[in-house]
């Protein structure tokens, strides 16, 4: 339509009519003369509007899901991070509790035996040091550690120091096939030599072939001169079985070590030996109902006929 005087007059007229109809409709309410026309238009256009809405709603839902997915993923990530932090705190708490108990047990053992120990943590194991059954600890010559010092924990004998660096040291474990220590039977005092056998029980050869030994009997270290490589009285293990060796001058027993070598964490290096031999004092109380460790012990006259102690002392640190 061209912009002429007549077209402008027509537009003004249409606007005036529209305002008039709106005024009449508002004032008329439900009785408005336009109400019928409005209902007719709604009846005709309603299905079209519902169809359009049905087509648009899935798209709208998808758009909302995409929009909200970022928020949900962030929330899931936040929850996951919180759970991880809680697990780490719990693990850290459990580790601290376990190490505190290990330290308490070790200090109790050292106190009972009269040992002065330097606490250390296991930081490496095994073949890196050229041995099958060794550990590396985080204490060395700067901490007063020297070669051939006894290593213990709260359970008993761990091994002996073999190599020392300024801040670390290597410990040969009692399970190593090259490990040997002098031992003494609880109660009877029978002397022997314990040798490591890897994952198998230790093999102890008693010097007295007629010694009365049975499963469950316990052993401690015999000790070495000046307490190196072994201080006396450290719990070694308990007898599992006695090998039949008729006619032999010695008796062989298999011993289960007290120490759990696969779970070593905190250990103590004995830097000062005890003033006196604690004998069996460091051993934990015997299980209730167990027979007295003195049962089967030989009288002093018979013990006096055994090889003299200095021989065992010199070879006990092989």
C-alpha cells in the first residue's frame, strides 16, 4: 500500500475501531459481545497450539537437561571429591593409630628388655639391596646406627643391620637363608642356632640332642659379646614341630617367628644393649592353660655338661 493521505486515514480509522472494541470487551466482561468470537477462535486455534507445544516440549526438555547436566556433573564431581577426602582422612587416621600401637609395643618390649632403641620406618624391601630378605630403614650413621646392631619391633626379633649409609641402613631379616642367631629355650635354657628359611619356618638346631622340646615352646636370642650382632632375650618364635633325629648329637626344631615380616613398618635398632640378660622376661605372658616352661628342664648338673657359652656367643652372630 502506498503512503497516501487515504491510506493514513484508513490506518487511523482501524486503530480507532480496535480501541473501541477493546473498551467494549473489557466493560462487557462475560456478557461482552466479543466473547462468542473469542471462544470460536480458541476452539479453532487450541488444537494447533497444543500440537505446536507437543512438538516443542521434548526439545525444551532436552535443552533443560543439557543445561542442567553440567550442574549435576559438577555436583557428582564434588561428592566424589568429598568421599575421596573422607577416605583419605580415615586411612590416615587408621595408619596413625596403627603406627602409634606399633611404637607403643616396641617401646614396651625395649623397656622390658632394657634395650635402648632408635625408632625407624621401613622405606624399601628386597632385591634392590641385592638380598632376597632385606629391608631399608630411614635411619643411618647420622642417627647412631652401626653395622651388626640388633633390629626389633614390638613382636620380637626382626634382624640385624648389615649396611649403613648416613641416612639409611639395610637390615638382613631373620627369614633370610643367610641369617643365623644363637637362641635359648624358654625355661629350660637349651641353647641352639636359628637359621632363616625364607617363607618357611626357621630351623633351630639345639646343641643337646636329648633336650625335651615340644610344640608351643618359645625361644629368645642367646646374645652376643657386647650385644652385637644380637642382644640377649629378644623373642624369636615358638616351636611348630620337632624333627625326628634318633642317634644325633643335636636336635632340630621348626620355629614360627613371632614377627610378621610381610607387615613390617616401624622397627627399632638397639643402639645400647641391656646391662643384664633379661632371659625370658621380654616374652609375652604364656597362654592360659599352657604347661610351665620349666617342665622337662634338665637339672643344673646336666646343663653344666653342655658346650660352654662363649662358643655359642662367638658364632651366634653369623
